[in-house]
């Protein structure tokens, strides 16, 4: 059985994964949703932050995380090797690997080609962490969506999928979980 690629990400109700300046501080990180989602998607917090908070990092649904450079750079300079418990692949063109990033694979290869190779190898799920441009490139490779819809409007910013020049794709819901905090975890599988 081939491994699945899941685009697991926080998103505003108007479809943005970050605001116009790349900000995401309006997303809710605390509330009744936090522990449940952290349990379901164990291992998706940066290793050092998870350890400080007492969250386990092993045994989650993913063993590989994919990021574009801008998503990866959010943690710099403090977290140059953010998900030490996962295989980390960062797609970038012409960027230098920062000091302390020994556990991160940087590549300028075609993301679709890389994802197909990773899917064909043994292992658990693959997590697409972001961003919107990489998600658009990998759109046809995404098997599942796990969207943490936050009760905020950004109005502009980085969309869930950058660009709109692609054919429709159908997904069917596998679970919709609303929380008192206003966050809704919406999970889908490719139809």
C-alpha cells in the first residue's frame, strides 16, 4: 500500500494559512481543541516545543514532513532543525542551509517527483506542513486534507492553495469536529 500525503494546516475561515505579511498569530493555539487535535495529529509540533509542553512526538500518523522555504523559515533562527523526530524535506531554490539544520534535507528537485518517491518507500504518512505555493504544486498528490479552520478572517494573505489555475478535484468529508473555541477540524479524503 502506498503512503498517503496529508495537507494538515491551520486556515482562516476565508481560506488563508497566513495573513498578508505571513503572520499567523490570530490562529488559536489554546482552547478545548488544542489537546484533542494534538492527540490526533501527534508529532506535528516542533520537537523542542513539544518536549517543553510535555507532548509526545513519537507514534503519530506521520514520519515525514514537507515544507516550502517560507514555512520552514518561520522558525529561524531559533529552530533550524524543527521536527527532529521526523524526516524533514524543505523545497527551496538557491537558499543556503542555516547552521544547525543538519537533520533537514534541502532540495531544489521537482516536488511531485520527490513526493512520489517518498510515497513509494516504506513508512507512515507524509505531512505537508505548508505553504500555499507548495500545496498548489502538490495538489494532485494530496490524498487527505486536515484543516484546522479558525474563527478569524484575514481578508488577504497566503491562500490554502496559491493560484487558481487548476482543474477541480473532489474530496469527501471523513470527519467534522467543532470545538467550543470556534475551531473546526475538517478532515477529507480524495474522492
